[in-house]
């Protein structure tokens, strides 16, 4: 299911800022409202409302992996004061092993599962999440990683916007060579082309960067239906009074 061993990213998640369909309250009110919510998420206390993506719709690529799977809302705690809320597929009723998401480091989102009969356990990094500093854009943050790309490719690789609808909430772009270099690579290579380093351009699986105001997110969705929706990534930060506030895209 996963095509690159070190990076996999991340299908359809809910925007979880509201309970009962109401608009997201101010942080202090959000905390008190969550306390009375049945089935509240364990870290933020938010209501696990289902059905809406970050832009008020489900991602167009949010397909279930198999009959018997269902979407559910989960949290992955990035630090003591930062939590990622996302929606994932629960396929345990279809006989698959349960999966969970966690941050071994603040920049690495991992998917893990226990072993089920005949299926090996999974422990894969599915996204790289980098903070955008003052005066930076997500494209700036991603471009800095080109320092680790092959020297011959660095001059031609840069962030380039992706056209068409993409399964992310922010700006979709890739670290990609210019057209002349890409055409030359196709003439030389017999098969899919990869370029611009670990976080760069790939043709043998679906990958992309997502630009948000505070985050640069590298998604690697693989070749098959992913059990999560990158469009659903919703970040919450703990405020001074202890309440959790949703972070802007």
C-alpha cells in the first residue's frame, strides 16, 4: 500500500471546530462546550463531528478502502500544546488491524498498526510537518530542503504550483525541475522520473507539498487508497487559559 519507505503522507477528515453544527466558539467557550460533549476527543475534548472537511466538504478523493470501513475522527499530539485532529478509516470490522497516528518527533507524523493474521505490523512516516517562521512562506521552508538534493538538480528545482483540484486544504505545490530538465530526464530514464531529493518530484506515487500560513506539510499518499484524508488536517493549539484554539490554514 505504501510506496516510499520513509515518507508517506497522508483521505477525508472532519473539521472539528464545532459541536452540534454550530460555529466554532471562542477558545474559552470551546473548552466548556467540549466538556459536555458525548464521545469527546481525549486530548482537546472537542466533539468528533463527522462529514465536513476543512472547506465544509469531504475531500473528492476520500474513498473507503473496502466495504466495512468507516471514517472516524482521531487526534495526534504533536507537543504538549499542539494537536493535529484528522479523520481516518477504521477498517477493523472488515478484518483489518487498527491503525493509530502519532508524532515520534514534532515534524514526523507516523501511522502504526498492530499485526493482524497474515499482515505484518506497520510503522511508517506518513507526513512531514514543518513550522513556517515570521516572514516565510511554506514554499520558502520547502525550498530550503533542496540543499540536500543532488547537486546537479538544485539549480533547476524550485517550488512550482500544482494545477487542478488536489486533496489538500491549502496551496498544493511540488519541488520540481523546470520543463526542459524534466523532458531531458524522461529521454534519459526508462520509467518514472524522480527528482529534487527526498521531498521532491515523483511520478511513481502521489506526493505533494501543502502550503498554509503556519505550516509546510509534505504529503506522500502512495499508489493506493490512503486510510486518511490530508484535506482534513486541522491543528489546535492550547491557549494560556488551557482552552484549545483551532489554528488558521
